[in-house]
């Protein structure tokens, strides 16, 4: 967060320096303030703002943590929705259509996410498995089919296991994600060897 603050301050200074260059009026009492020096200051503050943001705040680990955190939030939403769902009978109060719409919405949200380039191909495969699993769960809700629901649950479980394995081998990314999502993963999936 400190790096983000520094990059914002540097950006403000760069904007102020541009303003001074545009409205420059030579002052004989301050001979050291010249247009070329103001241009150099503008370039310096711009480079500082971009550099601090890119290398201090917007690191690959942060992008990976943001992506995984988004995936886990969507998974948690789906998990809460399906807590009281019976794949053999559906809901007794007729809310299957609402549940179906919400599951499809979660699937679309996950489908829109794209993993950072720094992540391995297994993570992209896990996302595809998660989307396919949610498709099967949505189909099972629509047709009240427990076999399809089991297949969908298995696919989402495999995807979650891949995410958990990735986080366990990348503790820096794991530390950037909120603790409650990590705990949720640990509760749902047995420890991998």
C-alpha cells in the first residue's frame, strides 16, 4: 500500500510539473527555475510514478492474488447457494429457477476472469474445469439430476484442488489473499500430499 501511495504522490507531482511547464514565466529572481529543468522534473516524476506502481505495487504476485481471490469469492458464493440444494429433489419452495440464474451468473463471472501470464497452464485448465463443473451443476438444477450434479461437483472440486496446490507452493501469493478464503479452501478439500 505504501508503494501505491508513493506512486500517486509522484503522479500528482508530474501533473503539477506539466502545469508549471505549460504556464512557465521566467522569474529573474529565481534564475535556476527554467523550462528545460521543469521538463526534466516532469519526466522524472512520471518515471517514478510508473516505476513505483509497476515494480512496487502492481507486482505479478499481486495480480495472481487478485485473480485467485476473485475466483475464490465466486466459488464461495456458489457454495453458499448450493448448501441447501438437494440434487434429487431440488428446493421445496420452488426457487430452483432463481438458483439456476445465480449459478449461471457465477459461471459467467468466472469465465470473464483471465489468469495473469505469470501463472502456469494448469491454472487455466482449473478455470475451464470450474466453468464446466458449474455448467453441469446448472444442468442438474434445471433437470433435477443427481448424477450430473455429482459430475459437476467433482469438476469444481478438482479445480479447487489445483488452486489449493498452487497456493501451497506460492506462499507469497497466499499471504496476499484474505485469510477467510484460504480457510474456506482448507475446509473443503483434504490436504494434498
